[in-house]
């Protein structure tokens, strides 16, 4: 597969701890349309990562001035947002820490303060996993902390959701209608809290699985003066895989071209760099126990195409082969829950990432998921 210098640039930068500097330098020499590259970087929410790599390699002087200024500005804003996130996590933690239900902060809420370097990643929302039995109480807790549920309606804007809309979100997307609150902070003005009650788009699919994961949650510190709950190491990675799979294979995300945003794959890469060889045996056991072979295989086999570092982890390669489903046609399938339709495409994964009009190549197929 022959890749463009734009693709090479992006793929080297997302390998932010294991990039090939010579390859990156050569790609920069061939880039002419910096506006096009900027659109790719912004769409995939990679500004902070790209800037940190270019700083580390001392290649900032080789790139277009406007592109460099854009990256620098976003990077500085990212650092402000990272500081603000710690304050918001403390605020939310104060609201929910004393309640009886178990919870776990997910994705960026843990990764930003604990794994990424400051400025590399931001989160537009805060994701929390709870069991269905905790829905009513967390709703009370968040509303007492001045959070308000809202939905967006065309021509009107954000409004209070109806009961039907709340039920629809639970049953079709495995989450609650998001909660909003304005904050007078330097980097973040509005906070969105997404409450997840499932690992996929169907809340009824894995109720017991969520409970099992929450039973094994662990604590992490925020600014050394507050401990919050997140998932255990294996469960955290499995959740990332399941969530990535959900968004990568659901029509709603494909329609908005948000199904393959690369920051999600960077999270997989970042987590894998924090584990040792002994991690994978227990990870494999849990994947089989939870019945999430398809979700994890999808994530790992595609991540391997993006990150050469992953290809060198023999224990992970063995795991990938062990969890490989018999039928791999699902790797290119897209599901539309609202219409209960299934589509497919035959585009290679790397090309699919950079494809801007994905709906045009989807073909409806007859088998419909239950």
C-alpha cells in the first residue's frame, strides 16, 4: 500500500512515543497543502500530540507557519483544559463519591491526568460508567450539583429531553441523555457528563458485565488530594475496545465521520505502553469471560495497522490470534440501530480512516442484527 505524505505524517505523529523521525522528516518535505493537513489533524483531535512530537523532534521550524501557530495555540489551550479537568473531576467526585452506587470514570477522565503528557489530549466530555441500578441516584446527585440534562433539536437548540427521549437513549445507545453545566474556567466553559450504562449500543446486552467490571474498580488520585474510581487495568482497556468498536461500527458515527477519529486509537496505544508481558494472560481470560472477542479483536487488529510498536508485542499478537472470531466479515459492517439495517464496505482500514464520504461506499446487506 502506497501512502501519501499526509498519511505518513499523521501515522508517525500518532506513534508519539515510538515514531520514526526520518520518516516524519521526509513526509514534511513532501507536504504542500498545509490547510488539508490541518483539517485532518483537527478532525482527529491530534493537535496536542502532533505539536508535542514536532517539539520533541525539533521539526517545528520545518513546517508551515500558519500550521505551526495553529498547533501552538491549541496546545496551550489544551494545557489550560487539562488543569480545568482536574478541578471539574474534583467537583463531580464530591457530588458522587458518597453515594451507594459504584461508578468508574472512563477514557480521558483517567487518561489525561494519569497517562498523557500535559497538553497532548483533551476531552470534550466526562464519561462515567454505572450500573442500571444507580441511574436514579446519580441523576439526583448530578442535578444537585447543578447539572442539567439536554438534547439538541434542529432549529431550536438544546432543550430539556422528554421521557421518551431518555428511554430511547438508554435502549438504543446504552447511555443516559447527557448532563450539562457551565463552568467559569479559563479553558473549559461548558462541561458535558455522559453516563454509560452499557458497553455497546444496547443497554440490555451486558447489564451483568457492567456490574462485574464495577466490582473490580480501582482508585486513582487527582492532584494528590482526591481519590476517584476507575476500572481495573484489564477492564479499562476492554472498555476502550468495546466503546471504540461501538462508535466505529454504528451508522450515526459514520454519518458524521466520527467513527475512526484517531485519538481513540491513540488511547489504545497509550494504555498498552503502561503494561508488561504478564498483563495479557489475565486480559485474555477476561475477554473470553465477558464474551467480547469481536470488539477486542476489531480494536487490536486495526490498532496493529496504525502502531508498529504493537506489532512487536508478542503476547498481544498471541492474544489477537486466540480471540480471532471465525467469521471476520463484521470488520467492515456498519449497523444503523434506528432502522435496524446493516451495511458493508470493502475499503482497506487505513484508506477508510482518511475517507471523507464514507456513506457513498456503504452497501446495505440483508442480514439484520437482532
